[in-house]
C-alpha cells in the first residue's frame, strides 16, 4: 500500500542525541543501532503536538513524520534549537517515498524478493536491491506484521511490481483505515488531539519514564506519580451500524464518551465493526455496554481489553 505521505528528516550535528532526547517522550540515548521508537511531541503544558518515530542507523538519526504534521512539527522542533549544534534536514518527497506491507505473510513476501526481514518490531535494515538503496522498517502492529520500505522515487514502480509478483495484494485507503481501527492504532488529528495529555491516549509504548528531562515531562511525571487521568482512548467493538464520528457514548442515559473512528471489516463468515473512542474513567470502572445512536438505530459498544483476534 502507498505510504507516500511519510516524510523522513535527518537530525544532524554534534548535539543531536542530547537535544532530540529533550524534545520527545521516548528514549533516544538508549536506542540500539538499527532500532526505533514511536514518540509523542509535547508542549510545556504536556499537551500533544504530534507524533513521530525516531530511527537510529549507526550514527545517523532519522525522524519519520506524517506529511500533514511535517511543517508544524519541524517548526516546533526548530524553535528549540538555540545554542545547539543541530540541523534538521528534510528528505524531499520528490526523491524518496515509502511503500507499506502488512499481513501475516509479509515477511515471506520480502524473503521471496531476496530482501532481508528485520527480525524484531521497531528495527530497520538497509540494503541495496536492484541498484536501489532501500530502508526496510519493521514497524509496530497488534494483529499482523507491519513493514515500511523507503525507496528512491525512481524505483517505486519496480518495487511495487516486485511486491505484487511476490504475492502481495495492493489495497487502498479504505482497507488500511479499517485495519487501523481493528488494530486499535490511533491517528493523530483524528483520535489524538492537541488538547490531549499522553496518558489519556493509553499509548504507554510512546513514554519512557527513566530517560531524563524532556519538554512536557513534568506534567507526564505528575500524572504518573499523583494519580490517573479521568478519560482514556479505548478500542470498542460495536454490535450495530457504524455511527457518525463524534457520536456520543452513553451509560444509563448520561454522556460518558465520544467515538473518534469507526470501521467495518468483512471477515470470513461474519462482519465485525470496531471503533476508537474517548471514554470517561467512571464508565470503564463499571465495565458495562455503552449505548450510541446510528441514525434512527440504537446500538451498543463494548470496551475491548485487547486488540481482537481477526
């Protein structure tokens, strides 16, 4: 599938590791060679400004950022380069692009193409293939393996055809969105907003509590040490039609949350519907079905304790 909306930024300069560690919520200093970590970017009040993935390739440090966040996040980070020997160098979308590969047989497809398969999630390998310098990232997934392949734009057609010949099936944005919701992976600007605090997103994999100081860390640590937040982003399974985004979740007639994403998956023998939504803590404690409206239909949503087996 197309990942042309991804952008890569190379972080250069003698102070790059120390400076970047102070700007993001996850580890930078302790990243292994060819390792990566998903991060949130916060302001001084601990509110989320965006998300990105930090990758380490030897001495090189790259950021992978969604195109719709690129200008905002680069400007935000650039404001905090003051007396530091740091430079952010964007790799242009006219010279580099990305292709995604998801599924239980994704590794087998790469092997058929003669490409290396990064063994563990959040690792990357670099390889020359048919004259192309490729980066193969093993990303994070809850129900299937995820790979992102960085390629020169000039090699995109060759790479796409080779993936198809090796057994991969091209899919579009609707399929990707449905799978994202089924995996419970939030999207910034849809499920995560600027007003949100990190712990409200339930994405603890983006936080590192012993890495030292970073922008917004005081708020994150205060929440961890003094008590929980009053709402969380949760994955839901629906027993009725898909609701409009922004639909209220109700418990005993009172509003207790909002649906942020919803999708339907036609699976073998059945169709299942999933959603992501903000749910207040008191509703989670009661652990009862939540009500929502879909047009003239009333239906219920159940909070999932873990991503489903599909």
